[in-house]
C-alpha cells in the first residue's frame, strides 16, 4: 500500500509518498503566500493551503497506482488560529504561530490568570504564538468575527476537515493551543471558560495515529484515490518530525533547524519544567515530550543570505568560514521575538562585537552560531531537570549544512546523528498513516523499522572547549540588552 504525508509549512506544503516498507517514492512541494498586514503580524489564507495541497496530491500521485493509496496524514505548523462559521467557511485569515500581536493577551493570561494556574490547567504558560491568546485577541478586537465562530481549528486540521468532513485535532498539536489538559489528554474546561469558548466549538480529539474519517466521495473521484483511503489525525510539525526522525519512546532527542528551531525530548512519563521555559506537550506516539522552541532558526540564515547580503549561494558563503570557536561577533537570533526560554515577543535580532576588521564571513558565522547557542539555552534547561542527553538526531533545512551540524555538535557537546531521510514532518505524517492502517503495530515499531542513522558528527574536545567559552559570553548578552528591546520597538 501507499501512504501520503502532508507537511503544511509556513512557506510551502511538502507532500511525500511512502510505500508500506517506508521507502519514499516521490516528494513534491508547492508554495503559497505569507501576509504581514502590520509589523509583527503574520497571517495566511487557509484556502491557499487547501488549493496547493489538493494540487500537490494530484502531482504526487500522477505516476503511481492510485488504488494503492490507503492513508493520508499530516505534520503541520502549530498554534495557528483557524476559525470557521456555521457553514464551515473561514471567517478571517489564519493568525500564525509566528504572529506577535498578542502581547496584551499573553500578559493577561500569565499575570492576571497567573502562570501557576495556567500550568495547572494545561502544563504550560502563555506564549504570544499560542492559540488561546489569539482567541482572546479576536474576542477583544474583532467581536463580530468572534460571535460567528462555530469551530476553532489548527492549520493541518483544516486540511483533514476538507478531505474527510471531520473536525479533528490530535493531542500533540492541541498541546500548543494552551487549551488542552496535557496530562489527562482532554480539553481544559477552565481554559475554555477563560477564552469564552465552549467544548462544542472545539474539534474532536484523537491520538496522532488514529483515523478521523475517510476520503470524501467527491474528492476520491477527483483524485482517483479510493473512498476507503483513511484520513489520519497527524501531529504538530515538531511531533511529526520527531516521528520521522525516530525520536519516540523514552529519552530520545531531536533538533530541528527549520523556519523555527526546536529541541525535542521524548518521554514515556508526563513531566513539567517548573519554570515553564520548555513546553510540556503530548507526543504523537501516545506519550509525552518536552520541547524548547525558538521562533527564528534557519529563517535567520535565509534572511541574512537573501535580504541582507543578497545571495542564494548558501554553501559558498559557509565555505568562507574557517576559524570555528574564535569568532568575536555574536548574533541574537530573535528576528520574530523569542519563545524558549525567554518568552519575550519584544526581543529582536542583534549583532554585537563588530570591529573594523569584522568580515562578511564573521557575520555569516555569527548567524549560524547564534542559532546554535539559542538552542543550547533550551538544552541547558533540560539538563537542569536532570535529563542526560548524549546524542541527538537532526532534521530541517538547516540540517543539510555540514558546517551547521558541526557547530551544533560542538556547541552542545553531544553526538549528532544524521539520518538517511531528513524529510521530517512529511515522513512522520506518512508513517502515522501507515500505523493507522495496521502496517506497523505502533509508532515506535514504525520508527525502528524505517528510520536509519547513516552518519554521526562527533564533538571535538578542543573545539567544544572553545565554544564553551563563547557560549558563556553569549548567555550574558540577552539579559544585558533585554530592557532596551522594550524601549526601541
């Protein structure tokens, strides 16, 4: 049988076709626009996601035996607010994960409702990107739209609804809404009340590997895919990427260098960081995970290359970088504000340490190192909880850079395992579809049979020591300039 994984990203949807043995048959990608109606805002039209996904499925299956397509599942950008009216029509553009408009609402939740209560209700505190503050923003600023809300959804779940007719959400993605009682895997009545919404307005909850419905007959006819094709709940992009990299079970780690950056630690047991610097979420394998998320990772490098120095030759620019661990230029990678561990939407990207002999290569190096240092910030929180991590998998666009992988290995001083396929969320989605169809007994079994480590980047003691010294300087920069950010924005 064949399985489709749909990775609904911020800039494009990537679709992957996998056979029952886990071999990737084909990958297609289709872009759609991103809108910034005001500084710090970030929106997309859900219809763009749907149109490009539908065309992408047609392109993906053009050369295969369509009768063999048995399941479709998803990995999707998290936290985005999609609201539907009583006719299931989209009320307004989706407010995305990297949207920073909800400072007031986030402050209200954390400081008036209180972080202790939020953590008690949902195992997390409010971050500007989370869905609950966005609902409060719509309630306050667009009351007419708020009154029309019949269903609240997340981005990938809109695709699942369009394919199956079911309003669904999986546990991992729901964890990032600040509306889920993560420990008990159900909607938090207290949080729904705080946001002024009802359980009837929320989608039905599923585990990531559970079937939410089958393909609508009219779509089956249009696509040439059987009506029996299962639409499977899927997962938030980070949990789906973790499945695709085999980061399931207990004590496994994955670092993702995508538009955003994450460090993801899977766990059989539920646990919460007492300072809530890391997110405590449900995992796609039916268990739990801790996650540190930075808002700008590979997107920092893209911004630096495309917008500032004006080149697409990423590898050529990195080839000019020679002296690792000796750079006097530092970069704070907070181009969209920051989540873990600072939780500060007002944080901004910052170069510091420039002199007359600083070069273009030094600044490129600082951007790459700044992202790695920021990932280590979350890594340090995990270590403070007594979690011992000696190695990590790596995925995302940034993982294609040998230099960046070397930096990660030495800045965190851990082994970095490179896997055969770096397709992350799309592969994870296809694997979840295969599990739902009984191809594998569990998510863990699918990961064990499909994910293969092909290389390991080892830290070098001398370089790791140099980076230790650099990191101790890096961690002093943000606290020093933190108050300045509030004045300059």
